C-alpha cells in the first residue's frame, strides 16, 4: 500500500537544521504514526511522503522559503508501515493506538465496530 489520503503512516526520522545539527532523532524509538491528509504533521512534509510505501527511505525538506519556518530543516525519513485508516480514525483525524496486549470485555481500550 502506498501513502495516500486517509492512510495511517508510521515513520521514524532524524530531523536536522540547515547546518546539519540533529534536533530530533526517533530512529531507535517506536515509530510516530499520523493520519495522512490530516493535520498530524506539516502538510508540506506530508506532500513529500505521498506515494511512498513501507520500507522506503527519503530525505524530506522543509524550507524557510515556504514561510512556515525561519530556517531550513531536513528530515531523513523511514516509512515503517502504511495501512488503510479505519472509519473511526478518519472521523477523529488521528490514528488509534492498538498496543494493548490483551483486550477483554472489561477493558477500556478502543474497539472497532
């Protein structure tokens, strides 16, 4: 599956400024997930991920010329997972976490209907 509107995307990344200074590094952490087409991450960054699939790597740029930042940023992105969003996720505007090891009738975890 390729990244498109209403897909849930899980990524890991390294964020650097124009001087190459690492500002954030999630490579060795759990992936960050967002609903593509929502406001989970900057739309300009989402546009540069459109069409990629799990396993792809890409350098993504956010330039000061866009007017969104005062300086340039580079994101080295790894796409970990792409899946279709549930209807509930589309309504909420963000992905739902399913990291509950065992969900039984008395738990308060999210249950898709």
